[in-house]
């Protein structure tokens, strides 16, 4: 939720004219609908390519779930586009521009498989990582 708000603020900040820059950027669309029941739609677009659309609905846990997208131009002329959902699973953005973690090394995968096997056999550990139970 905080990232959604941060993205909205970033879009607004990027849309406003910069100090000392005589160019004015027009807002092409600014549509806001609040149905009063927890559902809403928001759409914002500027002439320089900044765009954001969010749809909100009631979530099963009593909160609000959202999905939408935003895009903005980079200095090289390319456009970054991000789609997202924000619900009981947290904020989940998707874009080829987002960094991804490095793959796990083979020894880590082997260690995790060993730990999984030990857990299936009933092994337990204390909060310091010392094994409490042994295989019989």
C-alpha cells in the first residue's frame, strides 16, 4: 500500500514543471471515481507520457484490494511500464524493469533440500539453529 502511495506521489512530482523550466506539461486526463462502498477508479495521464490507473475493490479481509498500472518515460526515450496488484498477498509489481534476485548457488539448493528432508523425518532446531532431535 505504501508503494502505491509512493508511486502516486512520484507520478505527481514528475508531472509538475521543474523549477526554471519554462515548459508546461498539460494534464490530459484526471478521472477519479469513489463509489463510497470501498470501490474506486483512478486514472491520471500527462502529455509527456506519465500515466497511472488504479482500480480498488473490497478485499476478503475487510481491507481494500487494488490493481493497476503506471508508466513513465526515461531520459533515453524508453517507457517504463509496471502493472501491479495490492491485496492480502501484499504489493506485487511486475515489469521487465524491476530487478530480480540472482539464482541460488547449487550448494545452497542442496542444503535446502537436505533441511527439507530432515524436517520430513521429524528433525527440529532451537532458535540458535542447533538441532534438537536426531534421526533414530
